[in-house]
């Protein structure tokens, strides 16, 4: 159902994952751990929200705490994933209409009345 996993969007986004996989393999960690470590590197006020369907996935996610990304790693990730790099909308159009964060203009903070 997700537009990011349909048609040409799927291959484009899988190519993005492969860029992250190269960095992960160099560090000896998983792609997920690398992605979580990147979120952790964004600042003390940023917290990754991790979903896990099994204890193994939760253990993997928690392992990201021990992953250190150096400036070269961060630069490679930033180069591979510029803003808007993912192809396709986050959700189907009918679901997008219900997301307040997607409807507000940039820089707007607050709770929607609907």
C-alpha cells in the first residue's frame, strides 16, 4: 500500500538502503543499527522511536547505542540521503490527508483542531 514501495519508487529507495548498507558493513553492524545511530547523532534533543516486532529486533535496535559514526560516516550518509531523497509519498493519498504534520506549513507548531 505504501507509495514508497511501489513501482520505480521501490528500486530507488532500495538503492538508498544499499548506500547505507556499505557504511554498516564497514562498521560491522546492521543497516538498522546504522540508521538508528544516525538519528542518535542528530542531537541530545532527538530521540529515535524504534518499533520492534520481536525481541531479536529490539536487541538489534538497542545495539545501536554502541555504534559510533565518525565525521566521514556522517558525511557519506548526508551525501547519500539529502533531504527529499526518498521516492514516493510516505502514505497513500487518503491517509496523507489525515496527517497534521504533513499539512502544516514548515515552521508551524501546534495541534490541529480536527
